[in-house]
C-alpha cells in the first residue's frame, strides 16, 4: 500500500505589508489621516484662500555655490517682460563647512570669496527668509559646532534636515527615514496609485507600530500626513516627511518630479507636498539615484524643461489653484491646523470668533507679525456677519468674505496671502 501524499498546510501567517494593505484599503477617506474640516463649524481652512493645494520646494546644498543659489532664487522674482504670472515663494537650504567652521552654501568654487565672506552672504539670506533650512550636518560633534556658530551669528533657521537632532529654536526636522520615494503629497487618496505595494515596502511600518503601540487609524495617519507625532525622546522639534520620486530630484529631473499629472491630483485632493530637490546637480533622467551619474552645474536653470515646469506652476498659482510656500510657512500652517483653537460666540445677527493660542507659539506669532496675511477661516454659508479677534485683542481684524471655491455650503473669511520677501539682488 502506497503512502499517502504529504499534506501541505497553508500557513496562517499573513505578511505584515499585506495586513497593512488590507487595513488601509478598508478605511474611508475621513479615516485615512487626511485633514477634514468639520461641517457647520468655524475652522482654519486647509490652505490660504483660494488655493486648493500646496507644493513646497527647497533648493538643496549638494553642489550649490553662492552664485548658483542667487541665480536660482532671483529667477522667481524676475521683473519686466519676463515677470512670472505669479511670484513663487521658493526657499533654499544652507550647510556647515566642517573644515572652516563656517556656514556655507554647500560647495565652494572660489567665486564667493573667503569662507568668512561666504558665511556673511549665507547669514544675509537667512535673515531675509530666503534660506530657512540647515541641512546635511552628519556627526554629533559637527552638529554641536554648527549650532554654536548659528548662536554666535544670532540665526535661528526653522528647519533642520539630515541632522542628528533638532535645533534650539527650530520647529521641524527631517531625515532620510522620512523621505518617502513612492507617495507624492499629503492627504491624497492612497488607493488611486498602482504602485501602492511599493509605497508600503518603502516605509518601516512594523518598527514604528511596535515603538508607538499605535492603533490602526494612527498607522494610516502616519503614512498620509506630512507632520508626524514624535515617538519618545526629549527633542521638541516635530518630524516631517519629504516626498521624492524614484529619481533623485535635480535640475534635469524636476519636471518628472513635479509632473502635471501629480500636480493635478494634488489640487484635486487638496493635498500638500514638500519636495526634495537639488537644483545645482545634473543627472540622467530615468535612472535611480544609484545610477544617475550626477555632476555639478553652474546654472541651475539652464534646462528648458525645468523652466517650462516652473511656468506651469506659476500659472497654476495665478489661477488660485496651487500655492507655492516655503517649507517653514507650510509646516507652520499644517501645525496651526492642529493647535489653533477658535472660540465662537453665536448671536442671531453676529458671530464673534476669538483665536486662542499661546502668544509665544512660534507659528502663531509669525502669523501675527505679518498682519495675519493669509489667514483663512471656513464658515457655514448661512452664518450671519462674523468678526474675528486675535488672541488678546479687543478689536477685530479686517477680513474678506467670499463663497469658498472648493468646499460645498461653506464661505471663507480671509486675508490675502502675500510672499514675505521680495526679489534678491547680486
């Protein structure tokens, strides 16, 4: 009698990524971690009026010289017949030269003079807001020296990227573990992309879930939100995610990174994206970062395709669809959506809205110092006259009321968004 064939039992174990995929696929958009403004109440709008989406672009330090940095920033404030359809508020990062113990643009070519002269140029641009991010200071001792130098110069950049820890006075920090290469934008519907499984594999879900003991919705929120919740530690800065495509963001690949299709989706879903970009690098389009043969370039805007990409974005901003914000302003806005409280006193003929926030809060005080420009609140369309009072104020601020172009049955009370700085020179 022959032996029975071996019995093959199916494993009851399910791959962790498969479980997360099933979980996310079963959730509705309100559960996905995206920001949803409550109906029938007064709340801070997704973004300044009338914009539906936001993209934030920072020029990185790899290969960046003083001349290249100014050329790049000046492009967005050009005047005359070549003036842009809308002024894009694009910022840049700066680094720390461990050989000279000075701040730098990232790459010395001799054209910026001595290390001391280059540092003074960096400090000038930090003070006017054109440089808002310190980046790529690796070792802890080097980072301590960089912080000491910033303190001597009286500089407090709001953002630190690829640094061992946060920075006193900085509000946000990021590193390569929060560089998401497969998901473009914040608050998007994760189910519309065919490479969803790749996105999951690119993120350390299991490790984070173990450390945070998070619930299901919190896991999804982590995947679908730009600002993250710190897990342990004494670092007061908030971690945030940057977004990149499968190719390194350079002068030649930016049009693929900010392609019209993804920008359309960003506007449609009222999303936001902080884009990782190195304008002083050339690379082969279509290759992954380990094979793209990068090299430094003198003119970060020499490529026609990149200029056409910026023209497309300028036109989108001019139409009131897509706003370009520097990282510290976008992250500050996203954070205010979480912490700003609005106390509403309702009467039959008038509502009074009082903003409640710690006056020392960095993001709120920055908004107040700029005359609350860009402030936008959504209110029910059938609400009576509404006045808005800042924290501790006795008199309301002047605001415009219009029907919101995106949200059903909601009006918007707003002040016009304005760039905080004008064009650069030199």
